């Protein structure tokens, strides 16, 4: 039995987000210990036509002390269906694990009251947190959550780098000898067309974002969503879209042309991004290498990321019932 001390000042109240709360929401995300710009309403709301927003705001003693980016789908509360990660966003230095336990007890009661039959929960990978914030991993265990998905990402610890392996160093040398240059671009349309062609040819897939959506997001977050390309004679032969957070440079899209693959353009781009542009971050995240909710591992893709210095970070997903 947990020994929990609670008084009026320590009680939790949960409310459903409305657009009137936008400023309060965004201000909290920006000062939280585990929030990123993906949780700001300017990012979340771009796909509001595809998801019924059901984000929650938790108040402790009348003070906003937690946010849950979420949507509702057929009685299932998802955190969030349009985002890679999520979970409860918490403030810096104020709420401990016991406080969060009381929050989750209140949250379960809230879900039962609102006839939510299931919760689809994607906690924040630790690399994105500015302070340790894995209390929800403990609480998932305590509330009997079931693991439904694990995807394996590849991440470089920029504070303790292993560096490129011998093969990648050869690729880098060749790319530089071919005259590959790297630069940042604002031509989102050209970049996304290259990505779409690359994904179609090599993976029979298409980008998650349309050109129009990516332009809108880049306009809203010009210092967070950045596009780096490489090639010869000012021709774009490969590129990487970076989502930049406080601690991580995350590769949202990676693509090349056929000529770019022949001259190892990505080795030159990644060398520039890892060793110079984002060397002040904690981590450089290449993204996941899975299909079918983590049950299929693209070993070749994973090996390529490993050759660039990346090690494993798990992106997890859970199911629990109130």
C-alpha cells in the first residue's frame, strides 16, 4: 500500500484542452522538463483535421502542473496518434514520483468517468528530456500496462562519440574528393520532392508530410525545422531534414538521388551535421529502423546507422485500461 500524503493544495484536477488555453499550454511546454516543440499547438494542430484532439491539462492546487497531448479515437485515448512520442509533460523541479502517482490515480478516475476504455501511451524517449523524467515508465508498470510496440532508433551521444567506422571514413574521403559541399536551404519544395522520389524508388513509400504541410510547419518553427543538403555544383544530390530540440538533433527525413548515392553524399552531410553544426547538442538521432510496429528490423539500415556512430535507443508504446 502506498503511503501518500495529500491535502487541498496537493489534489489534482484534470481538464480537457480548448483553444482558449493555447497560450497557457505553449508556455508550459517551453519551460517543461520533457517537452519539445512538437507539443506546441502550432505543430500539433496542423493535423487537427485527422485527429479529434482530446489533450488534457492537469492542475495541482489550481496551478497547471502537467499536460497530456492526446486525441480520442473510438473510445481509445492516444498520446498522440499523430506524434512519434508523447506522454505526460511535466514541469521542472516541482513534481516527484509520488505526486505523479496521485496524478495517474486522478487520471484513471477521469478516464472511467468519460467512458474511455483504453489508453494508447507513448512515453518520451530519455534523450529528449532536459531533466530525468521516467516516472511514467514506473507508473506504466504500476498500472499494469502492456507493451504493444518497441522501435529501435540509432543515436550518437555527441558528448562521447565513437565516430565513423573505417568504411564510412572511406566514404567520407570519396565524397570530399568528388567536391561534395553541404549547405542549409529554405527550398522545402525541392527537398521534399527529392525525398518523395527517393522513398518511392527505394521503399515504395511516401513522406508523412505533404510539401504544403512541411512549408507551413517550417514557417511556424524556422529555428527548429531545418533542411541541409549536399551535392556538387549547387545541385542537390542528397539531404536531411532536422528537427532540433533542446537536447537532440533528430533526422526527420533522409534522402538521396542516384548520383548522390554514387558519390556518398550522405557521409559528407552527416560529418558536417554531427561534428560541426550540431556538436553542441547531447544527441544526434538517426531515427528508427523498423516496420510492422517494431516486429520487423531493417538490419541493413540499422547497420548503416551503426557505421556512422549510432547506438540503440528504444521508442516504446503501451496499452493500459483505466
